[in-house]
């Protein structure tokens, strides 16, 4: 099964603001996404993408999707 364009777009979307500005959404630390979940995701396309990243990380799917990151913006670091 091919990943949807919406999923690929969300994975490669860069965070436009804050401490993690410029980082691909898939690379955001899980605690940051949990914080957003608790505070409420923005009511926008970015908010829906952040919520999707939260669900991906919650379900342990991040490593499966890493190959879909565009290499020029890949900054993933093991933050455990």
C-alpha cells in the first residue's frame, strides 16, 4: 500500500514557529506533541498535521515512516 500524499506532506511539513521551528513534524519530540494534545491543537491544517504526528508517535509508527522524510531536512536525533 502506498502512503497517501496527505501523510507524506504532513511528515515533511516543517514546524513554522517556536522552539522546534524548521524541524519536520515527524521529528518533533513526543512530549511536545503530548503538550499540544493537552492544550489543544490549533484549528488549522497545521493542527490536523500535528494531531496526526501525535497519533503516529502514540502508536509507535514513527520508525516505519522515517524513510518518507525528505533527506535535505532530516535532523532526526534519538532524544530518549
